[in-house]
């Protein structure tokens, strides 16, 4: 198969032509003359299994790279294990990957609770924890966790974008917040109220939490409606976003609805709730929208669709989750290529932090991926998108949030 043309252009020729250096495989965990071993935990089962498609795409992408000859003659062995979105199980699987499988690094671990539960262990051993799927400010703290880099838009950035939109467009809103009762949901809840500033006390009229193991959130939605809220912010995963949208419709209640990016999946949140229950919902997007036909002729999007058709044919390519897996796979491959033949963990981290506000053909205009030695927060800009039919439509409202370094 031909190399993906636009991505080849995106990865500089200088990286591809790095001089060969002698690597002492015996001194480098997970590296031999023919293999680079990476580890990953992913919720292939359990309440967050909708995100497992990312792991499938990650593994498939590495298989494609291996078909093309690997990286400097080494094949990538990505060992992706199920952790059921359970931090204790994540800890168990990560220890197994590090101590038994001897992986070089961890790649795209899913969920703030899981990332946080293992960050201290991995950083203590100097094991890179790269492109982590968490927007929490805890593992993004460079001083505390110098071996952890992030992929997801920071909770603080996304929450601030939502708050800025409300303050500008609906300054008298009565807001209800529905949040997942862990660091994932509480992080959004906390930073959203901070972004409202002094107005939070008067604007936020109700806050309702749910456990990820809960069968339904009907009572929480009823609580939100009973409060008199006319605006709802959902800091929820796709399953519970879908339940909330549907229940609001059944209650004949139509507040302004805003959902975080992680809960905005078309096949897992929007379609299950039904077209009649989801029109006009707003969210923050930072990737080029794969379900928007206006983007289908973009060279990078064509290459993404071709990849999905050949290597992950059973999955829906029009959702953001597999696209996220595709982009992060490209970034991981570029990190390894930047290392040349010096695949020590120290050099992997050096390469992983060499992305100062870097654009990507599948990130929206104005959005960049960022990872530097002093700042591991990846995306500072988002675009407000709106559901039209069964797709996210870009409204064109771009909002940037600058954070202190390391937050």
C-alpha cells in the first residue's frame, strides 16, 4: 500500500533521514533489533466500552506501519489490554505490561481515573505514558508527572469555552450541570464553575452527579428539570449523554443543551437518543468532523477513510473516536521516528515533548497539538459545533483559552 501522501508530507524528511545509531537492546526495555514493544489499557468491556474503538484503530494502524516495513526496520508490537474502565484493573494491567511484558512505553491510556491511578507508578520508573486520553489537570502537571503527556483537550480549556459561550450568548441562563461522579466529570464541573467566575453562584441552579455503573439517570434529569434550569451542561460519557437527551425529550423539556466532546459521539450518543431529541445540541470540537460531507474531499480525510475501510472495516469511520485513534497513532509513530535508533526511554520522552503548537491536517483550523518540556496540555482552541440532523456542523465560532504552563 502506498504511504499516506499528506501524512508523509507532514512528517519531515529530516526525521525520516535521521542517522543510524547503535542501540543496546539489552539496556532498553521493549526494544530489540527487530521490535518496539508498546503497552496500552483500553475499556474493551465495561461501562466505557464505546471508547474501545480507539484501541482497535491504534493496533490496526501499527499493523499497517509494520506492513510498510516498520520504523527503521523494527516492527511495532502494541499490546492492548482490557481494563474495563476500572482503576484497580488498570493498575494490575499496567504492572503486567511493565514488569512482565517489558514495554518501552505506554500509549493512549483511556480515562482520567485510569491515567491518574497509574501516573505515579509509571513516572517513578521513568516509563513514558504518552498521549493519554485524559483532560485532567492532575496528570498534566509537568513537575509532578514529567513522563506523562496528554491527548485530550484539557477539562479547563473545554469547560471555559462552554462557559464563555453561555456568558456571551445567554448571560441570564439558569444552568443545570449533569456530571459523572469521578475525576472525569468533576473536573469539568469544577472548571466550568470557575470559568463563570462570580456569576456561578447565581447562574448554576442545580448540579446532579451519577455513577458510571448506574443503569439510568432518569432521576437526575428529573431533578435538573425541576430546578427550573433552562440550560444544561452534560459532563457525561456517550451512554449517559444519550439517556439524558432522550429523557429530556420524553419530559417535553427543551433547554439549551451542551455536551462535552467526550460525550458527543454520533453513533453512541446522538443516534441512540433519536433525531427528534438531539437537534440544536452544542459541543466543543477540535478535530475535523468526519461526519460532515464538506470534509470528505480533504486529502487527509480520504486517507483516513481508506485506512478505516481496509484495516478496521467493522467500525464506523464517521465518529470522532476512531479519528482520535488514527491521529494519535500518527503522532506516536512520529515520536518513534524522531528517536532514530536511540530508543531509550529518556530519548522517547525528549521526542514526545517536541511538539510546540504543531498543526495537523485533521485538526480544525486554528487548533494545534502541543507538548513541550514545560507544557503537556495539548489543545488550547476549540470550535463550537451544533447538531443538524445526525451530524455535527461547525458554527465557525472559534474560542481559544490560554492556560498557565503546566495546567
